[in-house]
C-alpha cells in the first residue's frame, strides 16, 4: 500500500515535467517557424517575433500550470500537441498574410488566447466530467437552437452556417458538436444494454426496440435536417459519423457501421444530385483538371494538387510556396495544401501523425475510464477531431468531395479554435480521472476482515 502510494506520488511531477518540456518545445518550434517566414520573405527576423513568442509562451505556461494544479494525473500529450498544431497554424496563416495582404494571423492569435482561456476555465470549474450528464438534454436543445440561428442570416460562400454582425462572425455549429457529443454519451450510456441485447432480429442484424432508439434518431435527424437545409454538408457528415461511432462503441455491434456507411452513401448521392452547390463540388472531385481543359483555369482543387506536387518530399521551405493562388480558402479549407507545399510530404505526414496521436490518446482515455458516460464521451470527442481531419484532408487531397470544413487548431476560424480547445480540456479532465489511483481503504487496527 505504502509503496504503491509512493510510486504514484513520484509519478505525478515526472509526468507534468515531461509535459512542460514538450510545451516549451512546441512554443520554440512555432517561434522558429515565425522567424523563418520573416527571413525568407523579408530577409530579416520579424520585428514582432519577440512579442509573438512571449504571448504564445505565456498562454502555454498558463495552460500547463492549470493542468499541473487541477489535473496532475492527466495525460501529458494532448496539451503539447494542441499547442504545436495551434502554433503551426499561426505560422502558416502569417505566411499567407504576407503573400496575400491580410491580418488574419493577429485575429487568430486572439482567438487562440480565448481558446486557451476557456481551456483553463473548464479545468477550474469542471472537477468531475460526470456532472455534464445532468445537462445532456438541455445541451441538445441548446445545440439545435445554435444550428437554427444561421438560417436568419445571409449565406456565406453558398452555406448558411455563420452568424454575422458587422465585422464579427461566429459559426455556432462548432459549439453544437460538443453539446451533441455530451447528449449522445449520456443517452447511450443509459440505454446501451437495451440497444445491444434486446429487439427484433432481421437476418443477421438485431434491431433495437423503437422506444429506445427513436428519441436519439429524432434528435439526430433534426440536426442533420437543419444542416442539409443550410447546405452545411461537412458538419452534417461529421454529426452522422459521430452518431455511428458512438452507437458502435455503446453496443459493440459491427452491423451499425455497415448500416451507417450504407445510409451515408445513399444520402450523399441524393444530396449530390438535388443540391447544385454540392453537385458542383462532386464534379470538381471527379474531374479536378476539367476546368483547365475547358480553358477556365485551375480551380481550388487543382491548385491544391499542384501545391502538393510542387512540395515534393521535403517541401519548398516556409515562405517559398505559391499556395496563396488558391485564394481566400488557403487560410481555412486548403491550409493543408500550404503545409504540403512548403514543408513537403515529410511535414504533411508529421502533422497528420500529431492528429493521430491526439485521437489515439483520447480513445485510450475512454477505454481506461470506469464509467460508461465518460468512456463514450472521451471516444466521441476524440472521434470528432479524427473525423474532421479525415474530411478536410480527404477533400483537399481530392479523395472525397470538398466539404468546406476547417482543419482543427491549424486553419483560420475562431469558432473552430475555441471549440477544439474546449475538447482538449475535456479530454485532459477525463484522462486525469482515468489515471488517478483508486483510493485503497486503510484497515483500522482491531477490525476483523
């Protein structure tokens, strides 16, 4: 007992010291990238490099200090990975600002500061992730309201997914996905046995009772219906994937994945034919070089593929690429093309591996948790990040039709950055609960076993 407790106490600072070293390395990497852009474009280190490094360093140390104080047993990897991806995104956005005059990088730094602030706030206020279960239905209602609000605002680039007020804009669907994950986790944690063990068998599948599955299907259908009406196919695909993944985790029945893939394919074909906006994206996916042959010039997908080809294995170097030719989307949808062009295949694989490690640590946290709600929520939140990376990378690489989503932490988008910092905070909180030693009662002398 004493030996085990002593080992646990010694392991906590070692784990946090490892995190601190990785956090400092992430900040240093971002500062060096910022300086490299200035040296390439201007021949000198940017004058604001010191202020930029100091701001990023303060944010990183604030986040690390909060984890060390409030979640000492937490996984040491999610925070440094999030900081490194966020810092890399700031570097690439700054580089694109220099190619096509803009001020997206300072705004992104402010959004990143807000995201880190909410990361700290979540860890300070949420001492037990199981408290979220009480607000699952209220959260689902709030998420639906958030998704409906953009209907009353003008479309932006063909989709009604933004709330705009002068220069300020917000994408409420980013916040809705976290609330929906909490609802799915709470509902499926209660009804997982009924979904897995009861119901009518049809061929090789056992269909769960309608009274159990109907409420969650209605909620999911309402969300997807609103998103399709707003032409936000990326988020609707993300929500559908989240629903299938969490249903599979809750029931451990592979048939749900098969049914989910079939329904997704049917829905994609139907929407692709009925929506002109989506139909054009499907056409670009099937023939990305078609506009060039027709004399219309290269579209965004073609420019993206040219950027990847130009980058080769090691890249052209920060500041030496031409991915700004993609246009405004270079800072959001297609920022991965800039990474592929200027950091090469090596840098692209490194970024994707960072996402893979972040997602895998979320899955590992879910497996280690002792409560069904926490297990489902951790895996669902990690799946959200993984699905979003897959959808974005697949669209930019022309593996699937483009959906217009943002790359987590890296792409320009304040709503996305803030939401993903909240996701990391929840994963850190749950990893602390999963890794915290279970108290062992000390026998009182004289008591009988």
